[in-house]
C-alpha cells in the first residue's frame, strides 16, 4: 500500500511540474513573396528556386527564428499581396519610391543602385556616357510598371519607347534589333549582359540613383524593426556582401558610383 501511495504521489508531483511549464507557441512562418522568373532576384534553375532575394529570404527567416513560406508571384502582384496581408514581406528588387510608400512600408535599403543601359555589343562605342543615352532618339525598351519606364518617359523625351512585360522579353527584342537600348534596374541589366557578353554590352554609368528595399505592411513596426536590425548586423558580419557578390557582379561599383545625369 505504501509503495502504491508513493507511486501515485510521484505521478501527481510530475504532472504538477509539467503543468507549471509554459507552453511556447511555435514561431509563425515568415510569408515572403518574390517575383516569378525575374533573374537575378528570383528564378528557377533546374526546377529549384534560386536568386538574390531567395537567398536573402532564407537567411532572414533563419535570423528571425521563423520558418519560411516562400511564394512566387507576377511582379505586379507582389505589392498587392503585402497590402492585402497575404504576405509579410515583398522581396522583389523593389525600388523605394514615394508612390510605393503610400501603399506599403519599406525596410532600410539593402543596396544603393540605379538604372543602367544595355545595348548590342556593336553599339557600345556609340553610347559612352549617360548623356548620350538621355539624348538618344533610338528605340528604347523598358519593362511595364517599373521605375525605368517612368524615368525614360520623363528624361529621354526623344526616344521611341517600347514597353515589355519582362526584362527577358526586352533583352530578346534587343538581340532581334527591334530596339537599340534597354533601360532597367542595374542588377538585372548586369545579369543579362554577363550571361551573353558576346552579343550584349552595358554602359556602367548609372542614369539615376535608387535604393532597393523590402516591402512590408505599413503598420507592422515590430517586423520592420526586426528586419532592420538583421540588416544592420549583416552589414558588419559580411552576410550582405556575400549574397550580393554571388548574384550582382560590380555591386560595389554601383554603391560607389554617381548617377550620370
């Protein structure tokens, strides 16, 4: 009887001890949207999602101690996904602009960048400065809804502007001689030109200055603070430089260069 009472007492004590332990809820997934088929930011390679923003997203989720829920969307859908709270972050090579800041909030910039001009290799001698691009009358390709489209329409008034759905489509048209120039985000232009140096060239002089950041809900101050804290740490421990160096050749030149206009 005494042995049975002892076992019962120990069991009760054990249950009481367990009851006092707080239940720690699992960290919610970090819901991140990236643009579909948009190298070097996010694209499929051997059916695996890779890219600059993909690497940043995985590192960021790990740094925040949260599992990652990564989704691919068309570029035009990434900001609405954050606005409607279907995503926590849009990591899509987004330029921080006043117009976009009306719709969503932004992290601190992770890259100082701008717009660059791609051309066919044979035309490189014709475009030796940003001024020569701004004064051109040649057909110029841009991607719909981007800061490049707005910039070309405002600052290259004599150009014949052709709008494309993606940077890849614009670069294909450049190779086919349907346009003479393509103006787009520096990381994207560098990526495409680096992959086809036999046929394409680039003027490594920024047409303007832009800051790239990650979009989030305007009222989500806790997440903004946490993301900015991680980014600040990455600037000192080499994480930012390591990821940028993998996907954006010449990124140091982008951050040190002045726009040509």
